[in-house]
C-alpha cells in the first residue's frame, strides 16, 4: 500500500512506548510539491477519520486507550514547502489529540 491509496490505512502497530502507530509509506518524490502535498493530505484525512470515528477500535482493538501517532515514512526528503506542510498538518493533528511524525529512508 502507498500514500496514493488514500482510502486505505497502510500499517497499524504498537510502539515500544505503547502508542498505536498508523504508518504511511510515501515513495513519491517532491518534483511536484503541490500534488504531493495534496496526495499526502488526503491520506492523512483518511487516517484522522479512521481514528476519530472509532473505526480503529473495530479493526485494531489493541488501540484501546493508546495515543495515536501518524508516522510517514518518506523515500525522499521533503522540500521546503513539504516541510511547511508537515508542520501545519502536525499542528492540526496535535490539536485533535494525536501526533504526526516522519522519517526519511536512510538511502534517500
């Protein structure tokens, strides 16, 4: 599954810290940053709806009582506009009671 499949939650797991981590696999480059941000925003909106609606508890009961963290795994480092997008998205997600984190593949 990929970031482009915006109606699907890619991976759910429990971190060592006890958080429920909803992972997004993002293989897109940033040559068209606006399009990339639009695609990522759609995926993040799906993840937010999945958690806020309680659907996560039906699909993944171990999420009960755990903080939700959305984590994006990028193949390519975000450009300056992508980083601004992530900062704004992170503020919105944190205001909803969750967290947004990201990391870039070491080979990127």
